[in-house]
């Protein structure tokens, strides 16, 4: 079996216990969000042992942020009561989406094993760690023991070559990979990315790793390099020893080479993230709403891209453009740089950072027959509203261009 960096991380954390192909490993950090933590709270309260290390846990309230129903308000209250009673120091309420908050803090870095209560925990792999989502039972076990069981995944090397053109973003990169390989193209595999020309920004890396799970991958990571190091240094985080491992030469099950300079802007058509075509060939269907936000497409570079397209212009007649920064920190920076002003002047509406619209929870839910182009990660039937609505996925550049014209277009048409 191939032995990529993910295998090396698992081996480094192995306790020596083994069951078949599964190894028992130590866990470095656990990410928890409000709905799933609420689900396991009865069991957590019953267990006398409690959380194995409260310093290695981050609790966020981001799905019901703020709550839109009495039931959800009760869930948030239950979560916060537990956090306070257990004196958990690392908790953030209404401050942003859990995956963005995780990488903004200085809790994690290269070489770590990070678990989360959400499939898009893979986002953190951009920092060179093994980050993956798990279900409630597995998370409960990890919280109480500080351990989990992992089967080392087969590793796929993805070489990202040359520089991305100014009309391409990380979202286009991952959509291209999903379009070519399909929803099951990387089942229980580790997608390990090498930025050979050191041109892919951290924001783009986060977007790429976020969506590896849409191809069935167990995790995705970028081999730590100077860009990783610079980000960690800026964040004042710990970056361990994996980021500077020039002699490490892992084996790979297969290799994919992607020439970034030759990519075209991509769009995922309804209703699969792998139903991908060039934005220029997406058809003339009228788009009712554009959403720029989520843990995939709500970072500072996404808001900058929207500002670049929208500045001094107006949205198409009847267009609803909803923008949700991925965190309060990003929101503040976007205000400082003037991105928010440009978006609002064009007719866009700014929502607070949350998972609301992406998950069809609240704020901007689609009606039957409506269409939306979104920078989020999933466009399954009914994902953002009525089952009869239709969702397209694209980069922030393509989304902003679509908001100007009312139809899906290649952003080069308006850049």
C-alpha cells in the first residue's frame, strides 16, 4: 500500500494497538460544533471521566448562529451550559464557521491528527496535518480517551504546477479534479497536494482541502512548505517538524499532474459537486440568487475577488446577492480593505458569519423553482432550500460575475 505523508502521520501517532487494518492513534485536537456536540451531550454527562484534555478541544456555535427557532435556541443554550460547567476555555460563539475559526487559532499545525464533528474538517489539511471528520460515536470515543482508530488511507499525489491565472481560484482547482474523477474518485484515499511552484495561497489551499471529501477522500493535505511556514508564523502557531522535511520521499498509489496555467473557470451543475463543466459552457439558465460565503468560499480572497468584479457596477435587475464572511476576523479585514463597501454599493447584502445559508438552515433559503449560484461545497437536491430548487457551485470570481449578468458566465467576460 502507498505510504504518503498521511501514513507517516498515523505511524507517528500509533500507540502499538492494532485491529485488522486499523491502528489505534493518539489525537492532537478535536473540533466540535453546536448541533453534534448537543447530540452527544447526554453521553458525555453520564461518563464520569469526561473530556480527556479540555485544552485540546474547540467548541463553536456556528450552525445556529444566531438561532432562528426556539428549538435551536434550546440547543445552543444546552451547549453553552455544558461549556461553562466544564470550564472549557476554547469556545467561540457567533464568531464564524468552525473550520475557519480552527485555522485562525494557534491550536493546530503540520504533522498533527485533527478530528472534527463535520465532514469538511478536511479544510485544516491545508496546514499539513491529517484532518478528518467523524460521526458522533467516534467523536465521543476520541473526546473521552484522546485516541481513535484509523485505517491508513491510500495516498494520491496531486502535483499543482505553474501559476494560477488571475481568473482562477482554488475552487476551480478542486472542481476540475472532481469533474475528472467523480464523486467516488478518491474513496478512503488521502489527496496530498504539492505546490511545486509555490504559487497557491493559503486561502486557495483551504478551499481545495475543504472539498476533497466531495470526491470521497478520507482527508486532503498540502505538503508543508514555506507558504505554510509563513502562515503559521503570522498566526503565531506551532508548526512542528513536518513542514521542513526535505528528505521525506513518500510513496503514492497514483499521481495526478495539474497544469494550473491551463485551467478554465469551472462550474458544478445541479445536483452534484462532480457534475462539472467550464463556466463558459454552463448554459443560459437565469440565476435568481448568488451566495458568496461558507467554509469554502467566504475567506478574504473570496471577498476581494467579489470586490474586484463588482466595484463601480450594479447587480443584474432582480438579482439577490448574499455575502457571508467565514469569520468575524475576515469580516473586519474586508471592511478595512473596502471590499464590503464595494459589494454593498453594487447591491449586495451582507450576512453575519455562519453556516446558515450553505446548509439550508436559515437566511436566504431557496423556494421551489429558484436557482442559486454558490461558492459553498455542496449542491445536492434540497441542500439550500426546497427540493425543487437548483444550485450551481463556482468560485467567488465566477459568482460575482454571475451576479452582474443574471446568468452563469466566465469571469473573464467582465474582468
